[in-house]
């Protein structure tokens, strides 16, 4: 079946530090890949996505590249801010066999805390 | 822009009671998904509807049922509530045209507490 594995957290950084959150996946078909962010007490917000190999998703300074050869979709940001503190979820949507109708499979989430 | 609306935002129930959660998708979205997120857990897919018909089913207990109505809003009905049902329940919607390929937009969630 499909699965998503994220690097274990929590991750604690100082403001302006470089961020990498690793994400690897297993899927039977050609999945679309997503990063969602969840701020305390709030719902899930789409951060970025990529729908095919070598696509790069980007938003608000965050980037992730769909790497089919390494089945990875690592999230990066060059300079984090205190306001980036949240839980980050990597997810995939796989339509292999035409039966999954786009349901999302999530990784376990990575808690990011950024200190001033 | 309009977002996914969920109601209520918070719900407290006793064991063995029933609960109904409502979801109003983004206008013109044709697909609704329900997810359950336990404390400190990742969201788990429960069930989805495309054009008012069930399109996929995940790890949804038999005590739960759901439907999508003619106005595209959806309701998740939960009976014989157990302590383990305490969680954040998310609804998401997308426009997929039946392909399930478009991005899902999530509502703020309903926090259910079972005492």
C-alpha cells in the first residue's frame, strides 16, 4: 500500500536558519505530492504541491522537488521565521488502478519550532 | 475566497451518545473527504463522496456513516460514541471532475471530545 515517511521531529531552529524536512514515499502508481502546514489550533493549509517527477513546488519561501528516482519530496526553506512554527505534513494522492479517488495518505508530521 | 465550513467547531458528548458533524464544501467543488486526526497523530482518511455518491472508503468504523446531500454539503454521523473517538475531524473538498486529481482544501475541523 501507499505510505509516507517523514523525518522524526521535533525540529528546533533559530530564526534565519536553513530548514530541511525529509519526506520519502511508497506508492503503486504515479502520485501527486503535497506539503500541508497546521498551525496550533487550526486546520490543514496547503503549502505546496507537485504532480509529476522533477516538478518543483514553491510557496512563501518554501520549496520541494518531486524526485522519482529517490521517491522523495523534501521540504526546504532558506531562512525560517518565528511565524513558520507549526506542524508540517507530507502527503501523497495516488490514483493507481483508478480506485483511490484522490484520498490523501499523510506522513506522521514534523513539529517545527523557530526561536528568535 | 470561500473556504470549507465545518460545524460545530467543538462538540462534547458522553459515551454511547450520537454526534453529527457537518461540512459545507467550497462552491462548485464536487468531492468531499472526511479525515480523523487523533491527538499527536497524522490525519487518517475515513470516507469520500463524488457527486453525492460514495467514492472511496477508508478505516471508518461501522458505527459511523456519512452522506452527501443534493446541495453538496456532507454529514458524518457517529453513533455509540467511544472514548477513542475523541479526535479532530476534518472535511476537505476538491473539484475533481471524477478524476480525484485536484487539490484538497481543508476546513478548520471539528474537535470532538467524548467523556
